[in-house]
C-alpha cells in the first residue's frame, strides 16, 4: 500500500514575542506492508528522510557501519543522504513515511541527524497512527497525519532547544525571501544592493549569524530544490536546471554532482529505487 498525497506542516516556536518557523515537514508519500517472508534491501543515498514505525517484528539496519535494532511500537527517523541496509524479518509489519524536513532557514535538518534517531514521542501517538492509517475517511486521515506531525514537532523541539546559530533573527526576512525567490541568477552583490550594504559586509554578517556563507546557503537551497524536483516530477534534468535559473545545464550538472555525489539522472534513479520496500 502506497500513498502519494503531499501534505505540509510548519512547526512554530515563540522567540522574543515572535513566532518563528522551527521546522517544516512535508509528507511526500507513505505506505504500509506486512511481510510473510524475510527480505533485505539496500538504500543508496536516499533523497528523503524516513519515518519508520513497526507494529510487529521490527528490523535490523546498518548505517555508517553501525548496526541498529529497531523495535516495534517505537518511532525512528532515518536521515536523507546516508546509505543504509535494512533486513526485514518474517512477520514484519511496517508503516513508513517519506518526508522533507527543513529548519527555520529552509535547510535540511539532516545535517543535524546523522544516524538512526529515536523520536521522543509518547506511545499513544504511535498507536494513533497504527489505528487510523488503514481505516480511510477524512477523520482517520487527519488523525494519522497529526500523529506524523507530532513526531516531526518533537524533532523540532530538540533542534530548536539547542544553541544554534541559525536561530538568530537578524537575517530572518532575507532567509524567508530566499526560500521562495532564490534562483541561480541571483547574486550576493544584487542582494547586498537591495539590503543597502556592501557585498562583503552582507557575506560576513550572514556567515557569522546564520552559520553558513550566503553563497553556500543559496547553492544549497537550489540543490535541495533540484533534488525534490528530480525525485517527485518527470521534468528532465535540463528543465530542472532552467526552472532554477541555471543558464548552462552543464554547470548545473557539475554543481549538483559536487553537492550530492551523483549526476541528476543517477540521483533520479536512486530516488525511484529508494521508494521500494519502505
């Protein structure tokens, strides 16, 4: 069973009297299966974060050379971009959710999640997802979606509670604008002119307060968007490049491969392959 409806949820925290987006969670697709026979599968550099919830049997996962035993009735988060091998035993029953998780600056939180992570949620949240996912109907849909969002919010609370340079608000408006309007044609110089500062001052201030250089931030936004388009649409690599503002598709190819380790077409194949078996 596989569902492809895309649903987005934004988790907000209050800082200094303002509500700040701490995490954006998009459910790309979800599914459920129950196995009668044991099986194993390799997931090379998956393009999305996974949420695994086992109702029966659990599984064994090897990630970064470390073995993890995933137990039933517990929520586990597997970060995007890290290859792993999974061994499903016979009798395994899994509910899985493919997610895009972004922090308040629009960057993937997978840089903060580098291995299998136990989500700090109550057992009742997991039980709610089990009880409502297979039922059908608007009320049940809302119930399991709310459960997934609660798990995402628990991650957001952990991330936002820790000291983190990306939580500072001086460049909040710029971060927000870039998340919706960044293209490959946009330059730091153009942004500096709009902000009425020099390019050097903008770059140094952004690096100091956000924790990543402005040019690197813009490139990462574009690469993340390219990954989403390649994984979720039928657009050609050239069409994706054009949509993101890259005039030279070969330059886009080089930038994409430098940041993901794969060409756009290879990444699309991995994305399609990674959707199988959880």
